[in-house]
C-alpha cells in the first residue's frame, strides 16, 4: 500500500477501470460545480429587474453580486483544508445543502437585506462544495489518461458556467421572473446531494489534530475576504479612495500575518511547501489567465449591449459560441494532447491562442457587424479549453492523499482572486479611457469602443505574461505518460 503522503499522481498501483459509480460521481461533481459557478453570473442580467422589484438604492445593487463573491473567494482555502480534516465528501454535501437552502432564501426575498443575506450564504455553500470537488476527483481517477479526461470535463463545466449563467439568467428573468434564477437551484441541489450520497465514496479525513490551525483560518479567511472586497468595490469607490486603500492595507496585513504564522505553526493550515513547489506556478498562471478572460466576458457583454444595443437575452446567446468552443476543445482534444505533448506545452499553446483572440478584439470597430466581425473570433476561446484542464492537472499533480482538498481549494482561490482582480482592473481602465475620450469630444459609441479596446489589449498582455510564467516556472514539471498514449 502506498504511504499516505505519497503524491496521488505517483502511486504505483493500477486503479480499477472506470465504473458506473465513478462516472456518476464525476457527473455529480461537475453538476455541483456548474450550479455554484453559474450562480456567480446568472444574477448579472437580472439586476435591473431585482432593483425595480425590491427597491435597491443605487449604491446597494452591486451587493447582489458582491455578497456572493466575497465569501466564495474568501472561504475556498479554509474549506479545502477542512475537507481534508473532516472528510471531503462531507464538506461537499454540507456545502451543497447550504447553497440549496440559501437559494430558497434568495428566491423568496422581498427586501434587499434578505436577498443579500441569501447571496452571502450561497457564497459560503459554494466555497464549501467547490473547494473539495477537484480533490475528490483526483482521488477517484488516478490513472493519468483517465484523470486527464475527468479533469477536462470538470474544467469545462466550470469554464462555461459564467456564459451559461448569462443566457439562463436572461431567459428566466424575461420568461418567468428573477426569483426563478435562484429557485431553479433547488431541485438540482437536492438531486446532487442524493446522487453524491450514492456515488461519491465516503472518506473520514485525517482528523482536526492533523492541522486545525484556528488562528490561521481566521487570518486567511478575513484577509482574502477583505482583499476581494477591496477589488470589487473599486467600481463605486475608485482605486485611490480611503475605503479601497484602507481595506487593501488591512487585507495585506492579515495575509502577511497568516504566512508568518504558517512558517512557525506546528500544524499549519497551509504548509508553505505548497507555495515553493513548481505546481504553485500553475496557480499563478491560472490567476493571470482568468483575470484576462473573465474580464473579457464582462467587457464584451458591455460592448454588445452599450455599443451594438443587444438586449439581455440576446447578449447571453451571442456569448454562447464561446462556451461551445471551450467545451468542444476541453472535452474533445485537451486530454489527448496533454497525454502526447505534456500539460505544460498544451497550457502554453492555449494561452497563446487566447492572446491572439484578445488582440484581435482590439480591432473590432464601433459599428461592427456581430455575424462577420465578432462571431468568427469566438472559436479562439477554445484556447481556454486547452489551458485550464492542463493547469488543473499540473496544480493537482503532486497533491497528497491528506491534502488534496487543500490543494484544490488553493487552485480555486487563485481562480476567484484572478477573476475579481481582472474585472476590477480592466473595467476600470475601460471606463477611465472612455471618460477621457468623451471629455475630448468623441461620440459615445467611439469612446466606449476604444475603452473596451484598452481592456482587451491589457488582457492580451496578461495572457502573454501567463505564458511566460508557464514556460519558466513550470519548465521542469513532467507529465506521467498514459498507458493508452
């Protein structure tokens, strides 16, 4: 039997062939992840209806989104570690149950306060379930070829969640009411819990004594929450406001205190070896990539609505080809290419394709025709379908049996921080550029378009930086060969 601290990717025993139970477990994990990731974007197109129905004040409305993002990003690392200690299946089940119950509260809200409370609890449940999902997956699928295909499927569900959320949110809001963007989670959440009890193997965890660093948990959770709060608040308070700078300073102090404690704690919440490993480069690469691509989704949606005058549902449908492209590539070819050429080469290729995509978006004019000047570019988002599964595999390649949940939580944390950072920086740059051009006498469509072009250009720069990080930091990470390959 392998020593419990042996990396999962290096265990010598051959796993059994894929069984219906493991296949069902993969479906359950993907469904749970899709539901929680989707909820980060499904509310965006329904914001006008929510504002009118519940009487949100202008400064409050952003909290219908931020109240979900702050606990989601802030709790991922702690939830991942608790999954290792208390059992990853237990954490997944409890998280899905909390998310489902919170969806009922949010859907039934009649006041802004109740909706915000429901969204906050949804974020807590999402963090609990999402943090351990990848850890469960790599424990179930140990053979490199199988794992590659499973990670590709898992990465696909997460990457398309935002796009599907925009479409579904627009359709439900216009066809029924905004309440159903939350109520739709209830039957899905119940089904996920019931099927997970059957298909996901129970694990006892290593016990709280193996790493119950309560003080470290408080420091990292509060530090991450404040950091994300500072980022998502820049759209209304600005980068140089006392609120933004003060919140960021406190977050930095808390995070510094956390890492200082981890260096000396007897049972650290986050062993610093995970940050010194080559796999940590996969987290940094992913953070840069997601910062650019998640912001692209927001910026392009704004361009379609503000410049090309698309409605909410039409905007969601116009973004759908990007999700399809990501799905085709991640499910169809990414695992095979990784088995043949290695995860690092596939990740870098995907990042370069995305760089070209964002660079070409800077050429789309204000009077663009969607069918001939925007739609032909969207298949290039398939680069994300190459890069994300490869980076997921690299990040999890040295996860040990007793810390797979923590490594999974760390990877998801870098994703959420990247998304918050990218949206805050790129949308702010676009808005600032537009304001200056309007002041100089440019018409609104031209000023908006040039602002969006700046965001795409900076996003392309982030992609190039991500590719350079992957080429240098990940240069010695080798992919174990698949017998099938």
